[in-house]
């Protein structure tokens, strides 16, 4: 199995275009460049409520350190394993805890001073906060459960596979998914393994997995072969499975249909996006398809009361009816800008591009309402929202809270 980061793949396409065009790259445009940003009249003020540093932030590469919002606290982790709890109203740090075990003695000190962090101990997929637990996992497959009150370690479990998304829990079991196609279920109190499911991945896949959804009655997750599945949390029996996208084309590259983004559960409906495949809505109880449209995305979807928002792989941002899948609008003014997943707040939906510009669009028509630069290095991590406030975790480790104020 060969894996490739979708963001690195996008840049690989540009590099190939450079190689083919040779010196002409410098004399004329090829049509593969990121679209230039357009000017517009802003209709809202973006109020930066607070900003808080979170260690070293994202590492270079494909990490996507998703924060976790739980009530009036938001939790974030940097790639070296520093977990920080922050009050959502004030931005005040409540506590912090380094979860990667340090090596003691002179050798440990020298190694820490002169040698970069061991990539196998790095955190890649962020953190989850559910049912009294904080959950994180290292690239090397070590799952850790922490207390939400102070970050104290409750247990840790080594699994045989790389884990690049945050584990999830319903309070009884913890579900963790590895890049080699395995889904593990652990006891939420002890970390002991209960069962696992093995889904053999295709030859070529994107570098990443979704975070499962874990409820009292089912664990929902997608796989790199384009299938969405539901499992009984207690014993791992398959409740249903549904193919969201089918491979097409002759080459392994053309046949990639990964479910790379985490599914969204809203009002009994699961919304799922695939790379080079489809965006679909399926019934939670049976997996029966409700609607589906052709599309390609590797980023998380956003869902409001009546709309589904998608950042497509080519840079289009589109809104679809949550009930029927009908396209309501599309914004094509950010093509090839490597957008992260959209997030809704207030009457708006936001995306961040590879240059760190956050674009705020009207949910109603997709027109630009505001733009600000959050980080020159970008913001890969999925954004979080409590409905009115938007939380952005940038690549350089700044956790920022924004609210939108309409111009008078």
C-alpha cells in the first residue's frame, strides 16, 4: 500500500507542470497556478476575540491537529504532545500537560537538545473531548486517554499501526482507526482491546483516515476503498455497509476514492465526502442512500440546519440542500488554493487557503463577506464552532477565536 498526502499531491501536480513547461514557467502562466484573490467590499467586521499560543503547532507535513470543543472549554494539542485547555470566552489557559514521556538522564537531555522530536511519537490527528475523556494518539499507534479536568493520564494503549486521526468515544468504548485499514475498539475505562476490524486498503491511498463517530448504538466510519460502515460498539458486528464511491479509470491514481474526511451526523443522517468520488447523505440506521452528487474532497464537510458545505479538491466551495443534495450555489474564486474544510458560524461559512487567508462567505449565496490572514503558514486543521464563534488553529500554533459583526 502506497500513501500520499492530498496536499502534497496538489503541489506535486504543480511541480510536474513546472518540469514540463521548463523555462516558460517564468515567462507565462500555465493555468495550474493558484487563482489570484479578487477584491470585494466587505460587509462584516471580523472580531478577533482572543488568541492563544499552543506550543509548536502543526509540524511540517500532513498533520491535521483538530482541536476539540466541549462546553466552555476548547482543547488543543501540538505535534510534540503539549495539550492545552483554554476557556472559550476569555482565551485564558486553564491548564497544560506534556503527554509524551520524556527520556530521563543525561542522554535524554542531550537527545532532547540536539535531536528533533521522534516522528513516531508525534501527534498527527489532533484531540477529541467526549464523555469525560480527552483522547489523542501518536503516529506510531499509541492511544492515550486523559482527564478533561487537568490532563492527568488515565491509560495508554499501543496498537499495531499508525494512527493519524483522533480516537472517539461514547463513554463505554473508544474507537481508533489506523492507516492500514484497521478499526480498533478499546475499553474506555482501561484501554484494553475489545475487538478489531480489518479492511484491506487499495494499493494507493491518501495519507490519512477519518475520525469515527461513536454513539451508544453504532460506530460509523469510512475507509479508503470508498465504503462507509457501521459496527456494533460492543462486539464489532457489521450493522451495515454502503459503497459511497466506486473506483474508475485504469491507473491506481485515477482509482483512488478514499473517505478521507470525517463523516458528519445530523438529525439521523450521515453526510460523507470522498476523494474523486461523491458527496452523499445516507440514513444512519440502515446506510440507505438518500442522495449523492459527483464531487471530490478530502476535507471535512460542514452542515448547517438546511445546507451542506463542501470545499472541493479543485478549490470550489459549494452549498447543497441537506434534504435533497441540490446545488444551491458555488464559489469558484479560490480555485487551486488548497482550502481546508469549511466551517459555519452565525450566518457565514469560512475556509482557509494555503497562504493562511481566511475567506468568509455568506451562507445564503456564497458571496464573499470578509477576508483576513490568520497565519502566513496556513491552517490545515479543521476549524471548530459553537454556532456563533469560530475557532481556528493555525499551522504555527495560534488558536484564535473570531466572531462576525455586521457593518452598520
